[in-house]
């Protein structure tokens, strides 16, 4: 830096010659130097302020942009920054309608090894096989002495097993915290809950995800931190579920059935109070799916929502109700059920080749006449029949809170011919699930409105679409009541609880599509109680039942499904808070002979 002298000789000498004071020149130069220094300092300060202002502007711009982004996103709870926190999420409990635990979480540990830190791999392998017999000593020893640096041994272990591993004293064996899903009731409501397993896993945490049932269907809800671990409340009633499963299991054994299903549904809210499928499994130790053979043979198969069956004569009440709704008949209209009856070249017969002659529409249902409902169906016509069954939900899977429900697609005829119209009227040619049937009967029971079945607790009744008038629904209920008092379901009567319902026995189709078995049936009893003011619908379906107490085997629903349903009603009605009513008038002519009247 070149500094200008304060007393430059070039100016001092001329100033002295002129008689001027040289000190004035020095003072002037000092002033100019100070002004230059001041201007330089000002420029430096202004530059610094400009940089600082730009920095603050950029910072506040970033903060404002971030706030805008957050304002446009869904709120979520912050998570801890500890190791493994990115996959650590508390899973909410599942409880029944009264708050009883169905599924909860259990703190446990995983076991892993770091072979390079092991001191005695041979001893460790032997001790681990003693604690975990399912492990292979040779495999463990090969892994412990190889080049592996990390090895999972067990993804979850009990506290007792953890203590036993501790006692081995091997520094190469380590534990990681785990949270596992626990089902304290074992097999109870197994198909509803489904089960859970591990998703993403780390040493310090593992993500618990649903693998089936409602655990998978509502997986995001159960893992959502914003729910603050609020329990998921189901419509199920645990004591009722236990009673239904116990009776169904005993009935399945007595009737020598291959499988069984039951659905108990509130006809006003659509709440499924109990739903069961047998055989079942323990979701704490969920079995693997079948890789070959028929999927329906697996205990994982849910017959209530996945089992697509021809449900036989339970469909007859729909034909009668639609005929009354259209004004074609009344309950007392006489129908000629005498033969022969041929449709599209096929003969329509009755069970055991009976001939009921000319009977009323009500008696068509009581006696379960195929020809009677077939003639009603011909008057209805194919198009109107399809439209009515569609409003009852028989054309698509039930919108139900279980992942398996989407597989319950009804099987419809490729061509809805005149013959299809007749056979479907008595439950052949259209296959659906017991859950579909429960929703259809609920519409009759509640006065004519379709209600969607649900597994979630409801506070108010559903206002579903009206599918039939209240008057028609009432007449249909009277017919169903007469089926129990005078017809094919006499074993369904429960003292103190007026039961109405319809039996259905359908020949079981062969797996390869080549016709029907001669000695295998699907037996179903669709019922409602109390019949005078129904609160609940109960569906019981048996796969290949055979009742063998008599001289010859009996397979019809009146002998198999009806007694089981009757016992279920007797057990669960008091649990549901229904008081028994004493009927003062004697019931009309109920005899065991009526059990031979077909379905």
C-alpha cells in the first residue's frame, strides 16, 4: 500500500514562497486521509450487511418453503432417532366389542450369532440344539466355523429360552429386542384375526405386519402411530364366539363332517357377532399354506367367506319373497307342484320323488318344493331374478374387513337360461358363501333392507337400500317360522326362543367339474331369532356331513345342520341378552316324520 505523505515537499516549498502556512497543507491531507479511510470502512460494512441480509433471506426462504410443504402433508408422529427406529412401530391391540383382548403385543428377544467372536463353537452348537431341538447341530457348527460374520439363530425366543442361552456363557451369542404379536385365546377367532409376522428386520427392531385376516386388511390402521395405539374394536363377542366354535366343533364331529362354518349377524347393524370356520389353526403358530392339492383342505381356508357353495333350498325363500314383491302371488296363492315338470328338456323333481300336488306358496316353502319355487321363478323371469339377487349382493364378493373375503366371488351361470332361472330358485346353479346368505336373510329379518356385514363395532343401525317391502319381509318371516314349527327344520325349535329358518341340502360338485357326487352334500340351515322380531341371523353350513345314528346314513340339513344351529341358539341367546319367552299356545303338529320331507 502506498501512503501519501502529509507534508509533501512539492507543496511545502511553493507554499513558503507565497507566505502560506505549511501546517494547513498537513491538516488538509490528514482530513482527506481520514475521509478515504471512512469511505473504505463504510463500503466494507455495507458489503458485510448485504451478505448478511442475503444469508437471512435464503434461510427464511428455506424455512418458509419447508413450512409450506409440511402444511400440505398428512400429520404423523415423530419417531425417535435411536438405532432401528425407522422400522420400529407399535402395533395396536385388537379387542372384542366389550374390550376383551383378542390380539396384543409381547416383548421378547431374537437370538443371533457373531461367529468370529465365539470361543467354543462346538459346545455352543450342542447346547443350542438342546434348547432348540428343531435346529441341526451339523448346520450350526458349519456356520459357526465358516466365514460368516452374522447369523440369525431364532427370530423370537421365550424368556426361559433366553435364560438358558445366557447360561451357555458364549460371548458370540447375542440378543436383539423384539416385539411379537400374541393371540392369548389360541385358536379362538383364528380366521378373523389371521395372524402377523415380521416384515423389515434389523438387529435392534423388527416390523410386525399382518399376514392374513383383519390383521392384514387393516394393517395400516393397526400400525399408524397417529392412532396412538388406540385398540381396534371388533363387532365380535368373545364368549359368543367361544360358544359357537365349541358347539360347531362338537357338531362337526358328531355329524362326521369334513368342515363347518357358522355366521351370526346382527340384522340391523350388520355387525358379525361371531364367524367361525373349521378346521382352524392357532395364529400364534400359523401353519404354512398348502403347495399342492385342494386349498379347501387347508385349515387356513375360511369356509365362511371363501367357501363358495351351492346352498340349496335356502334360496327358495328369495323366490317366494320376490314373487310377493312383484304382486304375482300372495302367501295363500295355490301353486300346482305336481309333475311332470320339464324345462329345456330337463325334468324337475322333488326330494325322494314326492308329489305335493296343489299347495299354497307358504306350503311350497314349508315342504321345500322344487317344482313350486321353479314355477314361481318362471313367472318372475330371468332378468328380474338376476336384478333381485344382485340387490341382495349375490353377484360380487362381500365387502368385508378380511383380506380373504375378496376370494369369495359367487359363481354365476355363463348363460342365464330358463333352466338356470328354475334351478337357481332352489339353490343350484349359483354358488355363494355363507356370508352372502347371512346378508340376504338379514334383509328379510330386518324388514326389507340390505345391510352390509361388518367386523367393526357399530353404534347405530345401517340404513341400507330397500330390497323388499316391510309387508313382504313379514310374510317371508312367517313362512320361515312355519318351516321350523311344521316343516323340514323341526329340530331347530329352541324352547323360549322362536326360531325361523330354511334348510338347504345341495349335492356337492366334483372338483374336476364332472358332475356331482352321489353321497356328498353341502348342508345348510339359515335361521333367524326371535322370529317375531328378529335380532340375529345364524347360518350353519356343513361340508359332507353324515348322520349315522339311524338304520341308514342321513345327510340332509334337517338331520345335520339344524340340530347344531338349534344348540348354538340355545347357548348364545342368553349371552346376547335375549330373554326366553313362554309360548302359551301349543305348537302345531311337530313330528319326527317331517324330517323326511327333503331339505
